């Protein structure tokens, strides 16, 4: 494919603008208008908490770039939306199991008189809380959510109610919460999944889990992509997100009849088709609009960075509304003939782009899974973008994880943390753990790292096709597994609004 330099630089600007706000934050034009349903990062990994080897942890983060001080109305999820986690356990790119999260925001109006005492004057306070926010009566709003498991089609399949749960209030600050970590942990609840066992669930604010040198990436990759892996600044370190986290027995997720340990997953958010704005809202919350009609998907996330650096700008909203089974028909050219490697070559001539078109190695990485590692056994597998996990791969303890995941097995690529396991196939793209450096991994794979891996013929490329494939590309920002918790829900306590 031939491109002019002007077109390449213009396209690079689009790609960088989309990707630079992290793994999937504000990645498409329309989703910027509805941040409550913007999926930011999606994780799925074999649990590495002690004595949890029979479980898979799944985390879907939403509502990006939360400034901890953003009160008095903090970061509730959308009670007019449906948040979902989908599991494909037979390789056909269609959900077999869906976990639905439906939120309700409740009002507990706190009213005081001019002396600060409760009264019959009915004067509501303007702040979110009046006193210790760990006491529910002192907080004006609260959120609860219903969890439903659906077998088969997400809308017409067999439904099982898994219960109603409460969500902790966001971390207002250290005066409102004397011990937020203990308060938040009290919202981790058992999840009864019937005959296949019991899991756990938690929904709440967490510290932003993604790391990137944001400002420099925005500035036409104004960093040294061949420099030190710890030479960048994680500009997202003071941001929060909201996590939907589950720990589910492996037996509940794998195909019981197919004897295949590989599962695929993705998260979506849907809203009602129609919104009628109320020009004269009543007192209360959620009274400014009436919404109705069928559920309409507006956000989708499986593999990180796909909608950011693979899908073209004009199709980003289209991708968010699509289903994995339609990926080849709608988006195949973006994977077969990616623009990002050519754009990197334009800005950094010392990094030549791969020449093996169509890029079957990217099909392997993004659409089918890596042979012998996390590719489904189904010989009629439908290629599709989703996060794939081999549930039979032994988990690696946090302190021993290599944040380069599967590419750590490629000769010359293992520049992980000094204490890391030399070769670690328990990480991305075999699922995704919180500490996996998906930006560096994606950069290296897009520039042809898999062509040097000695993998089976599915990859269909050789070292000569990817002259830069051994280069150690990086954005410089790192956040290893040791910076996360080693117990469910793994992501750290959020940043407080004040200290």
C-alpha cells in the first residue's frame, strides 16, 4: 500500500489523538459525549490471589479521567444504561454467557436548618454528605445494582437473577472517610452461581490502572520509542476510574461439552434508543429526561487499543456499536493493512514497517489468538476482536510476573522487570492482567515482533518481513504488577478528593 507522507502524518495525528488518552478512554467521537458508558480498560486473567487457582477474574473499567476532587456530584454510573460482560466459550464469536449490571441511583435528601440541625424547614444541603460518609445515613445519594446471568443470546436467552448489591460511595476525601480501604472492601460480596460454584463481585471507584506518557504521545509521539522502558511519566497517576469486577469459577465459564479451556470475552454498554428531555424537571435525581426504546450498544471493548490504533477514525463509532461476529466483514482491512506501522516508520525512519501484507500476524494477535497459547480449539473459529484466555495456563504470582506477557518468549524481547519470570505466557495477549504493559506489547506486535517468535504457520511471517521486529519499542511509562494489590479486586484504592 502506498501513502503520501502528508497523508501518513495526518493519519498518525488521528491515531495518536485517539490512543493517547489511554487504553480505551474517549476513543470514539460519540462516546466523548457520554463518559458514564465509556469502557476504558478490560482485564481477564487466571486469579493469582493465594488459593484462588480455580477462578478467573474479569474487570471492566468505565468512566475515564475522573479527577478525585470532582464534587459535589461525583462519578455515579448511568442508571439508564446496561453494562455487560460477554463470554464466548466455543470460538464462534457469539456470546454464550452474559453478565448484566443494571444500576439504580437513590436519593437520601439531607435537610437542615440554618444552625446545622435537622429540622422541618426542608432545606436540602448542597454537598454530597453531612458527616462520616461511611455511614449511609450521612450521604445524599447511593447506588445499587442488579446482576443477571444470561445463557445464550444477551436479549432472548435464559436469565438467572444473581442478586442486588450496593456500590461504595466515591472517595470524597480523608475527612469524609477515615478509612476508605476498609469501607470499600466491605462491598466485596459473594456471588452465588448455582451448581458451578460461588464467585465474588465488587463495583466501585478505583485508582486508574492504565499507565501512559500522555502529553508526549499527543505531541506526535514526542518521546524516544526505542529508549528506556522506565523513562516516561505516567500522567494518569492521579486519575480514578469505576470498576465492575467479578471473580468467577472457571467451571462456570468454559464450555462443559467442548473440552476447550480457552474463553473469549468483551464488555459493552448499551442505552435506550430514545431520550426526551424534560424542560421542567421535578425535584430529585434522574428527572431531567425520559428514556425508552430498545437497548442500543454504544460502547465495546475487548482487546486493548484496537479502536484507538487499528480502527480508522470514520469507523470508530461503528465499531463501538458492532458485535464480534461481524468484525471480518466490517473491519478486516484495518487489520490486514494497518496504518500505524507505516506511520511509525514515517516519524522514525530507523524503524521500518513490516512488509508481510495482508498482516496475518495481526490477525493472530487480535482476531484468533496465538497458536498453542490461547487459540480456541474450534476448527471453524470465527475471527473476532475479543480478549482470549487459556484458563488452563497456571497463574504467575504478582512479584514474578513479566509485564511483557507472551512476547517475553520471543528471543531478544525480554526486557521486563528485573525480578520477573523470564518467560511468562500467563499475560497479555493470553488474557490481560493489571500489570501487563499492553502499550509496549501492542507497539512491538504491530511492528512485527511475532514474525520473530518461531510460532506455527498461522502467523505466516518470517524475520525478513519485519526488520524492526526485534526493536524494543516503548512509550516509557510502566506500572508493574507490584503496584497493584495481590487480592481481589486487584486495582488500588482510588485517589482521595482531598488529603
